[in-house]
């Protein structure tokens, strides 16, 4: 009797994401809930200089993503940041990057689910908090058990909601500005001069300007998702450069454009930091349901972030298993290219959101601290991308020379980005609410160092390599025919 095929197979991830999926995933990663809810607080602390803050951060993230894009396209066998780090720095680097990124996104995913319960409570306070949390977790699991194109569709439409909301705000604000709208609360008339009339562009001096960076940087968590999704994207040589190159335009429109309009309609010092400036601007235009609508937008934004985090976590677990750094069963995929067992493993941790909500405020406060720690982890992951690029330039100058998507000022860019992240760490140390979480992060890396030593000894004892090998790109393979395997030029 013939045996039935196993439910899981050791096959590769499916390239099921199209260009439109990748473009909207890139937008969703670059524009988070911080713009809708947190921008009011940032404006109150920095004034109009928030525009320069987001411009500088956006520029640095663009340079980092250009470096990541070149790395990914230099070898299409790279599937995650962990693959890049282990190949260019060493097996330990892949181990550290992959586990740190997995923990970061699982924790942020749980935090997003908790946030969703708050938005649902605004709509209907009678619904127990655990109900939307459980429903959201189940939906996330079901979505991530489907082929990757379903993840792409979900992110496409939820990112579209954010885009429509921001563009609607810009158009609404522009109409109020052109018509000379007089604010009934402040008695001021809409004018672009509000940007410099109330204390100048830097009303709080250097200290306020610097403080804004440690608040603004975390609005960009998720911009690197475009790199995670690249492993499952059709024609990455064409689609990845397009997604990365548009980051600057997105920052200009969605951050600079939206906040400029908001501060032109209402002087920055008249904005309530506890109220979303999006709600305020829409309300002035006569849109009475502004608060309800923005809460729906933020709810979808949080759901999108949770879905992205869950997706990234499962792909990192898949990569860890293939390297022998996690149980190898998590490295199996089903016939549709879905790493089901990695999905179920991550689900166990995501479902911890239920007891967190049931145990009350004390646990949630502790979890808020853990979330702040996880947020600082992303700086480590971003820094490792920059360090990997430095190693890439030294080890594979020929790949950089023939790259169709070369990083601008490649010898300077990674060092500039690393210096910027060091500056961000200093600002985190200066602020009281971020100092303690930052000082706690070394505990995680000490734990990882111990875990790496245990893992390394186990692999050596079993006669296994310290990490799975990354295959050479076709043009570097010994038997490659340069005339037929040269990668097509990517559209820049």
C-alpha cells in the first residue's frame, strides 16, 4: 500500500507577492499608527521642527533600505536579514538578528492586538476586551496559514485605507487653507505662516529638536518589511527597486505634507497633544464623524501592523529552523509554500495576549515596558543591516560593481546610518521614559550569547554545520554562463 504524502514538505517559500502587493507593503511599513495618533504629541514637544525630524529620519531610512535592496538583489538566495548577516558577518550574527527580529515582532504584534481592543472599546464599551483580542488572533492565524498572496491582499487593502485617510486630510486642509478658514476654538485664520510665526521653526531650541528624534524614529518600525517580503515577491529585480525608491516620496507626502497642512490650519501650539490632529482637522471641516472615522483607520492600521508582525515572525522562525537554530520541524512548508508549523509556534506566543488582558493593569504596564525594550531591538536589526553592507563591500566588491541597484555613496552610506543610530541611542538615554528600557536591553543579548553557545555546541556534537549555507548567486557559481545568467537590469 502506498503511503500518503506528508502534510509538510521541505520546499522553498512561494514567490506569490505581486508588484502592487510589495508597493503597498512598503507604504504600510513606512506609515504607521504613530502618524495618526502620536503626531500630536511629537508636535507639542518639537513644534514645526517635526518636519525636519521626519525628513532626516526618512532620508536615513531610505539610505538603509537602498543598502538592504542591493544586498537582497546581490544574491536572490537571501530570504531574510538573518541570511544576509550569517553569510557576510558569521553564523552568530544570523542567530542574533533572527531571534531578535522574531521577538521584536511577536511582542509588537501582541501590543497591536491590545491596542485594537482599545479601539473596539471606543466603538462599543460593552464588548469584553478579550473578545476582539481572541478574534484578531484567530484571524491572524487563518490569514498566515494561507498562501502568501493572501497576506499581500490583506496588506494591500489595509494600506490603501491609510493612504486614502492621509490624502483626504491633505485635501481637506488645503481647502481650509485656501478659503481662509477661521478656527472657532483658537480664533486664528489658516495660514502657512503659522509654521514660523509662533516661536519660529525651532521653538524649543536644540533640546526639543533632539527629543523629537527618539519619538519619531519608532514611527518607521516596519519599513524593513519590504525586505522580508522580497523573498516571496515575483520578479524582485524589478519590483524591489521600485518599492524602495518610492520611500522618499512617501515620506514627503504622508509625513511632511500631512503635518504641514495640520500646522497651517491650526497653530502648532494650539493643538491638543492628547487628541489626534487628524481628528481635529476633519472636525473643523464639518466632518462630525471624524473621531469615529480616524479610530476605524487606526484600528485597521493596528491590524495591518499585527498581521505584518505575525508574518515576519513566522518567516524568521522558518529561517532559524533551516539554519538549525530552532527545531528543524519549523523549517518545513506545506505544498503551498506556507511554513505552517512556524505559524502555529508563533501563535502560542501571540495568544498570550488573552491572559495579559485578563490579569489587569499591572501586567499591561509591565508589558508596556517589554514593548519599549522590543522597540529598541529594531535599532540593533537595522544596524546589523548596515554592518552587513560594509562587509559586503569588502568581501564582494565585484557584486557591487555589477549591481543594477547600487547604493548611493556606498562607502559612506552605512557609516552615516550607523552614526545616526548611535545618535538615536544617545537621545533614548537622555529621555526618562526610554532610558530604563534601553538599559535593560543588554539582558536580552547576554541571554542570546548563552543560547548561542549551547546551540553551537549541540550542532558541533551532532556533526552539523553552524548554519545552513547560502547558495552563491548564479553569476558567481563555478559553472555559470555569464551570457545567460546575468541578472536583468532593475528599473531605478
